């Protein structure tokens, strides 16, 4: 007989990190199967302070070659392995000088509302991986914050103020844990913890959780059907084919067919460039006139 346990996953991350983007399906799968047993906490690591000084010889980035093209090439190669979509054509239109502003932006969001901050971090990841946005521009970051329901003016005040201190604290936590690469996960079960460096599959994370718990931890099953997929996308606001495939444990073809049926029915939309399915924009109606927009 299985028992419930208190599980926390601390994700050391960066909004621009492609393997962190690739970990989204795994984290969503864990969240869905462990439910209220699981808390996920994000800690910003600040992957690249200045791209002119960044050097990742393993992936051919930086050093004598300061071109942004190797970063795009790395993203494409990583995407072929983790399955989350990237749009390097758009990425190359707005290459980043530093990932730090996006990290600080998450801290500013968290100062307002931790639930909305989680949604905002997802939007930052989506923007970095699939859209042409300059995430070094505070105004762009503020627009994205407003889009998830955060107060824009307060966001800008916090971004320029306390969020800088919060980001410094996150970097200090990374240094204390000897976290040097992203993603890194600290898995904690009933007070027992283990650091897992780099990307992990769902099965690997489950195995580590069970090992720390000393027994198989209770998990929920998720039935695959169009209504279940719709509930999933509505819960998170957007989803890639890979995420539905991972969470419902079906083939990418079956996942895409379900998402496409929902889009054809108008329950979901697939905006350009056609990489992420979303819930339709809400319709606001004036009760006095009956007019909607």
C-alpha cells in the first residue's frame, strides 16, 4: 500500500535555457501525477550575464566565435532530443545580450503573486524559444507581465528595485548548492534531499522520488481523451504537442490529433508560428448593450 509524502522539487533554471524549456513536459507530468503532494519552486540562476564573455565549448558557443548562430544551432539540436519546439528564425531577430533581465523579471513577478509568477515564467520561456521579443527591454518584459494579469507599473518598480536583490539571493543559493549548469533539480521528499544535475526524464525523477521516500509514492493516473486534454491546456494556458504526449503517455501523433480536433472545434487556437496551442482569448461583453469584443 502506498502512502502520500511531502515532495518538493527546486528547479534551478533560467528562462533562456533550452534544456529547462525541454523540462517543462516532465515537470507538468510530475505535477499532474503527484498533485498536491508536490510543490515546485523555481530559483533563477542567471545563465548568461554578458554574451560577449560567455563560453560553452561543449556546444561550440562563445570563445573565438561570438556569433549568436551557434546558440540557435544548439537549440535546434536540443529540440530534436527533448521535443519542445523552438523557432530560431525568430530568435535570431532578437538575440540576447544577457539573460539576467529575464531572470530579474521573474523575481519582480514573484513579488506580486507567486501563482501568476509561475505563469509569467512560462511566458518568458515561450517568448525566448518561439517568439521574436527582446527580453532585455524592461518595457517588453512589463508587457508580458501585464498579459498574465500582473500590475504593469508595480512590475516596473520592483524590476528596478527589490527584484534585483531577490535575484542576487537566488544566485547565492545556486553557489551554495554548487549549481553550475541548468537545469539542476533539488528533489526533497519528507526532508530527505538529492541534487539531480541536468535534464531528467519523468521516469528518472519518479525513481529518485521513490528512492528518497523508501517506497513507491502514490501517483494519479490521467485518462487520455479530448476533454482531458482540453482541461490540461486550460489549466496551464498553453501546451506543445510534446507536453500532451508526455503527460498523457501517448504518441506525438495521437497528442497532435487531439489538439487539432480541439482547435478545429474552436476550443483551442494555434497561433502563428503554430508551435503552441492556447486557450482562446476571453471575450468581454457589455451587459448593458450586449456588445462583445
